[in-house]
C-alpha cells in the first residue's frame, strides 16, 4: 500500500510551539485556579489593605505564572525524544507486547501450578 500523500497529513507543532502551548494552557488553568482560591481567601480573610481587585489579581497572576511555568517545562520534557513522534509510534508497534491478555496470563499461571504439582509429587 503506498504512503498517504503529504497534503492530507496534519502538521505537527514545532519544538518551540509545544512549550508555548503548554504555557498558554497553564496560564488559563492558573488564572481559573487563582480566581477560585483568591475569591475564597478574600471571602474568608477579607481584602486586606490593598483592596479587592489588587488582592484577587495577585492571586490570579501568581497562580497563572506558576502553572504556565510548570506546564511549559513539562511539555519540553515530553518533547525531548530523539525520534519524531510518528517514528516513535512505529517503534512501539513493532516491540513485543509487555502486557498479555487475561487468558494468556491464566494459562501461564495454570502451567506453572501444574509444573509445581508435578515437581512436588515426583519428590
């Protein structure tokens, strides 16, 4: 079967786009978490000397910066492979399976039990 034409394949994100995408997702998650926890903290402890908006924005921005940093680092670590993703997928498909089915596992256990019984009766 001939390979698919290159025009139909989706283009993968580049090495620079992946951490940037992780940072953007982390920023969105961090803003949301910062809003939730900042609002809770303000309701529980009061606004403090800076006021409501300044306190809430500090919670949101610090949470967004933290989440975006760690998600960007995580996407860099995940992107650190030596092979391109399509070659890595092909390599994993050609490896022998590490996880066997339940039936194969049960057959192996029964065979080991039978061998153990045979060894004990022979001794």
